[in-house]
């Protein structure tokens, strides 16, 4: 190391300089060390060093010699242990992956929380608008209910009540279409079957028959037969209901 510093300072004789240059050309590790030392040396030249008188310098030097003992060097261990460097690099990669996973997990949690709040808000709006005197607003509420992936029981009950009691046939028809989207809900299937006898409009009776056929709901046969007993039943509806019953029972 001393010879390397002397080489960088230009203090070697010709033979010693040739020896160092020969080693630089054949020993990559030594060449790397030389480059690093030179870079450090150049940076130190930029630092302004305050003047120190000779007596203080000698005193400091003596103190350094007295205190100097062989010490454990992390840098030395690091340079001599390639496996340690590899393990450390691998550890950093794991830490990065774990950090990314945690960040992504936190983002997913935040997104889920926002989606839950939006769903809750939509359900409240549906329950409010569906009671509005305006048929347009009630249809708006019904359409909004289709944007809720898992409607709660209050929304389901409100839709079934609208299907049975709304004075506007268009609102009822839109509500029936919306409820089909929740057909996997046991309460919806049962509610749709019970709603059959509440429908007096030919268009609603025909639509109910189509829904029961698509669902292949055998429990709907009895209420469908009750429609056939109604006086003044539309002939087209009568024909459709009869065919629906036959197809469900096949």
C-alpha cells in the first residue's frame, strides 16, 4: 500500500515504478485498488488543511503510534468475503420486494375501503330516490341499484316493494330487470315468485313468465296458474303463461 501511495505521488525510482506498473497490468484487483486510492487522493487534495506547527504534529504522531493496535475491520472482512456480499445483496432484494408488497397491500386496502364507502353511499341514494314522487327519479334509483355488486337486504326489500306496489308500469318493469341481476339471492327468487300474483298489467305478467322460464323456477308454477284464472286475462298473456308452465315442468 505504501509503495502504491509513493507511486501515485511520483516518489518511486524507475525500477520500483516499473514493478508497480507491471503489477497494474497483470492484477485487476490491484489496478482497481489503485484507481480507488487515486480518486480518494484527488478528492483529499481539494480539502483545505489548516497549518499545524511541528511540535503539535510530533505530539499527535506519538499519540497515534501509542494508540495504534491491530483492529477488526469490517471493510477488510467485506472485501475478503464474496459470499457475505452476495448474501447482503440478496437481503436488500428481499427487503425491496417486501417493501413493495407492503406498499401494494396498503394501496389495495385503501382501494377496498374507498369501494366499500362508495357502495354504501349508492345504497343510501337508492333507498332515498326510490321513494321519490317522480317516476324518473325512481327509475334512476333502480338503475343505480344495478351498480351495486352485493346489495344489502334493505335495497333488496325496497326493490321488491317497488315491483309489487309502484303505480308506474315502467318503473315496475325496470325494477324486475334489476332484480334479475340479484337472482342468486334466495330472498330475490322467493320475492319474485310471490310478486307474480301482484301483477295485473299484461306487460308485467308476460315479463314475469319470461323470468320464471329463464330461471326454471318450479315454485312459480302455482302462482302462474293463478294468473290463468283471472277474468279478462289478455289472450297473448294467457298463451305465454300456459307455454311457460309446460316448459318449466318438462
